[in-house]
């Protein structure tokens, strides 16, 4: 769900600009919002993204099967830990973003239509 939310936030991305992908995305959103199991539609959407050449589809793994790991922006091996993050407003997906600034409005979750909420990591 986190990848779906992040991809839907990209207004120039394939889930918005490609009619077939947009239609499947809308079905997934309708199902999730109504509490239905959307696993089959998410699998279909993932397959369609991969077939269309969007590497990684909705998954968090590379096409070679290895996990993708990267340092959080601003984090370093000997640095200070991140104290706050923006997370899913419904606690339903693993999407996490770093706050850009105290005065900026947080990004909006494309699945639930609500702003990501601040959460302390400590």
C-alpha cells in the first residue's frame, strides 16, 4: 500500500497518466476504502506496471530479487537519529517520509485523502 500511495502522489506518474493503470488503481482504492480485500487487484496492478516497463512495480524489491535498502536522507552511521516522520494517517501501510519543515503542510495520502501524520521515532 505504501508504494501505491507514493506512486499515486506523483501526478505525472503512470498510475495517473495511463488510463488502464489509473482504472485499476481506482478499483484498488475503492476496495481498500470500503474494507474489501484488494490483494488480487494489487497483484494485477503490480503485473501491469512491470509489463509496462516500470521497474519494481509496487514492490520493494529489485527485479533480481534482492532487497532495496538506502540510508534515510540526513542519516549517517554516526549521526543523530531521525526523531519524527510522516506516516500513513490510517496506519495501514508502511509509507514513511521525513518532514520537510515545520511550516510546510505534510503530503496527502492518495489512498485515504488525508495528510500524512507526524509520528515520533524514539
